[in-house]
C-alpha cells in the first residue's frame, strides 16, 4: 500500500474511534445523569454547634463535614435528585435548653431521616486516630444488604482518590442502628494525618470527595 493510502486509512480509523469514544462516554454520562432523577437523598453533615467532632491543628470536623455535604448537595441536585439535609450551617439539632444535647441531636437526625422517607441517607464524618500515619476514607454500613451494597460502591469510588484499599465495615453508630431508611456513614479521611488534613481543608479535595460519593450513589442505583 502507498504511504499516502496508509496515512488516509489511519486517519479514517482515528476519526471512527473518536466518534465511538464520544458515543460511549456520552451514553455513560447520560446514564449517570438520568439515574438520580426523582430519587430522594438525605445528607447528614455530622456534628455542628458546640459539637466540633474530631479536630487537629485547629481544623474542625463539623466545618469540613458541612463543606463536603454542601458540594454533594450541589452535585446531586444538578443530576435531578431531590435532596434533604440535616443542617446548613454551624448548629446542632438539639432544642435550646436541652441538657444532653448530643443525645437529642442524634435522636432528631434519625427522626428527620425516618420521616423523610428518603431512598437513602449519607452521614458525612471525618476520623481521627492516635497514630498519625493512619489515613484514607472508610464507609460504614447498617446490618442489611442494601446498605452493604451502597457502602461498597461508595468505598470503591473513594479508594480511587485516596489511593488506599480500605474495606467497608459494619458500623455501630446511633444513626445507622436507629434509622429505618437505608444509609451509610462515610468517614471521609483522618484529620490526625497531616497530609490528609491539609487536603481535606481544601475546596478542591472536598469537591472531589463529594463527586466520588455521588458516583458511588449512582453505581448503587444502577446495580
Ligand atoms: Zn464525626
């Protein structure tokens, strides 16, 4: 074959592959976008108010939980989901004169989740540990198959950005144990690890975490 013909053939094949790639990626994108239409998702930003949650070097868990939850809210709304949240600012859910604020706060979160009849809920948290080398995100599930599946999909997505192969774990948390809706609790990273703390404190990483949680939710509904 002449060199010119070979070049033309190569050119035509390249164009065909480009169109095929565009078609496949557009289809995948459309599927991802349409999956969430009409779905109800409850986002619970952990802690708030007097309860800062975990902290390290002046970085507070409740603040970053709220930021990640906000970006997740945006991402889900953009894809047509109906999204409910437990809080939108720095407060807890206990009544003004309640002595045991922590207990009432958690009780109210569960009450709102159960009353919402949401398809699923995601409780956003950060971790801290005495050994500062420990890092990575981990998803905790309720004792049921759907929660396990949801946790698996979110964990798979989060492992891509944390570059860790963390496994899901059954969680003994009030919100998981007492909710009648399917849900998971996501520990998005360790504030006790300096490198992860610095990343978690950036908008870029908060948005990335939110994006991966959303992908996990989409995978769950598509599975
Ligand atoms: Zn927490």
